């Protein structure tokens, strides 16, 4: 058994390592979900690392947005957040190890020289790449200029291949001739991505690196650094990108907005996780599943190799399914916390949990559910068009008859249905002719669940008060 195998058996450790240059969007959240789920599935640990070395673009607000999004989604971490800017001395220490071993060297090429070099390579039809001019074997007669701050470059092998068995994509092989001597440390001493992650992943004992497949081209460079330092390689798994429904790279116009935007729009975190899980992974034909079911089923073998397409309509449908399955009292707590209900006296109306049970199958978001609930607690507002169309003088006698019939009955849905039937028979009406005016007088809406169920839930006194108020205006 190899040392790496022993590590894998003893403890699986994964990570999510966002850059705090903006909010956490759908693509990043899906990557975090897969890495988190793999660790949780195998009883391992999940580490949150913040790669904040791009100081010009990084911000505290972005860090907080990422932490808030991870917390809302329930993607809890065992260690972190760990910040790269707190580890600069460690990167410089390892950089010196690479210099001493002959695997790195200082490069004094100026930005202007590098730009000119690439322009000349393009004119010759050659792939632009660093030409190794400050490699020790090429720079023996060069004198380092005093007015140039050098960068540290990795001395990439000139021959051979880099190969790894990707957990998602299978065996990938890249020739070293395709790789150049990339920068390890910038002039200000901060590490580049391909150097910092190697040091971090090794120091944090990561066994599995699960990330987006936009990093596939970085992996051979990182593997060469691992080998130069004598580090054990983690297992790599590159998950496919998420595209818009038009096949283009996901952007804001496709719905690639902040994860917290979905919270504000009334999505349940488990619904968002359910949908993200299905963007590139599947378990048979199962579309709707709980967090616990996902953790039981998840594996990397069933992650697709091809890109997934984001579908906002499917996300809303998934959210509606989770709302319909959710505990009514939990939904009641969420509705009470909805900004639209902050001025509501919840005791002055129907039982909220019972009302939600009746209404939730029509909602695709918590905001929809809150809107449908609030009409039972606020003053009824009827549009002029609906009033002219449905609340005509012709229907008033039937409404009066129905109102009077409610007064002496035992309050229950069968008895209410009997009153409706009696009024329909008495005035020779069809159900919509009576039910539509009743809906309007009771809720101000033309669409509700079964009218007898709504009337029962609203209660006799509240129902009669709304009917009398409406009839007085006819």
C-alpha cells in the first residue's frame, strides 16, 4: 500500500477555494457542492480556503458574500476560512526550496520585452510562450538589471509527458513541450495560482482536488511542481462547466447571479442544492431528492464529462417541488420572516400552517407562497376589471342567499359545500358563476384552491364579515 493510499483510507479531505473578487455564483456553488458532498459521503473533511492574493480585485465584501452563500446553502466546512495572504512567508520559503534544487530561477524580463516576444511569436505563427531567456543555461552571460524587479519562474521539464487518471474525465496526458516556464512568485512576492494551490493543497493534506474543468490546463503545471518538491499527488477530478440554455458560457443573462439572489427570490437552499446536483450528475431518473439522499447516492463516477445547461424554469420547478414536500410549520416560519409579512398580525387570520398546506402546491417560490397567504390577512383589494366582470347586480341575490345559509350551519367543508350547492340550485347557476365572485370577495383573487376549503379555513366570522363588506358595495 502506498503512502497516498493510506491517507485516502484514513481520511478524505477536499476543499473549495474561491477568489473573493465577486459573489459566489451558480458555477462556483456547484463545484463547492461536489467537493463538500464527496467529503461528507466518505466521512472526510471539507476545507474552505480563500485565494485572496489578487489584492486589487479582492474585497472584504466579496469574502462575506461567499461565507454567507456557503452558510445559506448549508455547505459547512471543517477548517477555515484560510486566507492565502496570511501564508506569504510559507510560499516564499517553498520558493527558495525550488531555487536551491534548480527547479526555479529569477527572471528579469520586463513586461515590454515579454509583449514584444509574444508579438514576434504570433507573426511567425508560433504559440506565444515564454522563451526561457533567463533560464540559467541561457543567461550565463546576462547581467541582471538593477532597475528591474524579477519574478520567480518554474523550470518546467523540457521532455516527457504529464499524465493523470482524472476522477471524472479519465486518463489525460499532456506533453511537457506544451508547457512553458510559468511564474511562481510575482514581483511583489505574492504567489501565482499554480504555485499557491500546490503549497496549500499539500500543507492542508488534501487527498482530492475537485474543481471545474476550466482548470484542466493548470493541472499538468501543478503536477510538475508537486514532483519537483517531492510531494504526493492528490487525486484530481474536473467537473464540467455550466452553460446557458443557448450553449454559451453562463453569464448574468442566463441566471448566473449571486447565490444570495436566489435566497432573496424565495428559493429553498435544499432545492438549489438539488438542482445544482443534477447539473452534471444523476442518479437514475431521480429528479427530486433530499440532501441526505444526495449524500447517500453521490459519487464522481456518475458526473458527466460534457457541460451541463442551466435552466431557470427547471430550477423554479425544482423549488416548487421542494416547497410542496416541506414541513408546513417550517414554511410558516419562513413566510412570517418574509419581508412582505413584517407588518402582518398573524393571529388575526386563519391558522398559517393550515393555510400553507392548502396553498403550497401552487407556489414555485417562498415569495409566491407569501403573496398567496398575505391576501387572507390584508384588506381585500379587487381590481376594477374583475369587479365589472364578476360582481354584477345579477349575482347579488345568490350571494345574499349563500351568506345567509352559512349562518346556521356546523362549520365544516361538507356543510359549506352543501350551502354552495343549494345556492347553485336555487338560482340555476353553474359553479364558476358563484365561485368566482366568492373568491373575489374573500381574497381579491380569481384563482384559489377549492372555494369550500378556503371558506372553511378562513372561518365563519371572518368570512361573513368579508361577504357583508363586499355585498354593501354591490
